[in-house]
């Protein structure tokens, strides 16, 4: 899979523009995924010097991305036909709907081929309870009827 990974708040704790401490097991997990032939793209708002620092921070820990803020290393981000939207199969980002799970969970879900199945999708609309068959229609629930 092509996996796009955010940096601040995902690999490290959010201290932007500084680099926070590593979120437990982020680096080891990403290295394991790479060994299992997944292609990793760093996908971050960082640019220039701040981006270089993040790339170097990962490199020092043995993590080298296939590409940074683009689909492939040679991609011309200014060229005609270029789309800013990354063509990744999976995005790992602390701003994802549902939030960022533990890196252990991320690893096992990817390994099991279930990266896109989310348990929180089974939660009911207005509470944290596990989903139960609704007694009212969807629209009645949405509008509190
Ligand atoms: Mg983030």
C-alpha cells in the first residue's frame, strides 16, 4: 500500500514549529511497514527548513521516506497536470475523523488488511455507546424529533 503519514501530532507530539517527542512506537511501526513493502510518503504542512528538520529527525532514527509531500521523488509539483491531492491508499493523520489510534493498533489493522474498517463507525450518532439498531429513523434522530 501507499501510506501517507503526517508528522506533527502523528509521528511526534504536536510542538510545531519545534519537534515534539516521539509518539510511542511511531518510528518502529513505520520501519516495520516499510520492511513489509509498504511505500511511505511523509505528508506534512512543514516546508523549507522546518521540513528538512523533520526529514532529518526521521532519518537519524533510521526512517527514510519514499517521497516527501509528493507522490514520487521526481514529481514536479509545479508542472501541468499536477494535482495537490496525494494518491495514497491510506492516510495516517492525527486530524483524521476518528482520531489517531495507538501505533500498535495501526500496525495490526494494516497487517490484517483492515485499515479502512473502523470500529467507531459503529458508534451511535449521539453517544459513545456501541451501535444499536435505532428505534427512530435517521432523520428523526438527526433533528431530534
Ligand atoms: Mg498533524
